[in-house]
């Protein structure tokens, strides 16, 4: 016997809320931390290799990609918050 989906809407909402809180949020935070670490590595490479232009350029590239990664992850977090608030899962 199949029950309509709307009968289990509360259970589905709880499942989606649990997935968001216990899976998606930590993954976003982890990737943001990796992007921040990548940016810091770029700053260190840039500052430590003052005389070597190739290493300084490599450091600049690391900083750029770190900033791009952080921007993307903040955007993803914002979009996820918009979806969660729209669906009333918070």
C-alpha cells in the first residue's frame, strides 16, 4: 500500500534538514578551509621568495585561486541558506 508523499512530508523535511546540517554544511566549511589554506600558502610563497620571480608568480597564482575558492564557497553557502530559508528547513 503506497501512501502519498505529502503524508510523509514532515519525515522528508527532517531527512533533508539532517542532510543539510550534517553533510552539506561541513563539506562547505571544509572546502572553505582548504581554499583559505591555499591562499595562506600563496602568501607565504610570495613573501618568502622575494628575489625569485617565478616563485613569486606561483605565490600570486595560489593567492588568486585561494580567493576564488573562498568566494565560490561563500556563494554556495549563501545559496544554500536561501534554499533552506525558502523551504523553511531552518
